[in-house]
C-alpha cells in the first residue's frame, strides 16, 4: 500500500545513509522500524487493577455463600436504602 509521511530532513538523511550502508532500501528500513515499534506496543503488559483491599479477610462466614443482592441489601439495611 502506498502512503505519504512527513519526517524531518535530518532524520530522512540519516535513514538514507543507514539504508545505503546496509544495502537496503529506505522502504525496508521504515518497515523494519514500524514492525519493531508495533511489536513493542503489543508486548506491553495489559492493564492490571492494583490491589486496593482494606486489610479485611473477606466475607464473614455467614455470607460466604450469599449472592450480591443479599450482600447489598444487608449493607444498606437500616440506612434508608
């Protein structure tokens, strides 16, 4: 696919020198660089939610098997909820 990009003159000059020195084309050099950047971006660790507990030990034994509706109702009990 053809596309047009704008890059600084000094960068283009350096890239052409490297391509000539390595016996490759500017196109191949640009593709190599883009592949490297894309691979690095893909390899980044996925988002991980930080641990934000309140030093608790989980649910009290009486609620260990309770569903969310039950837990929510109990948490708002007597609070007008």
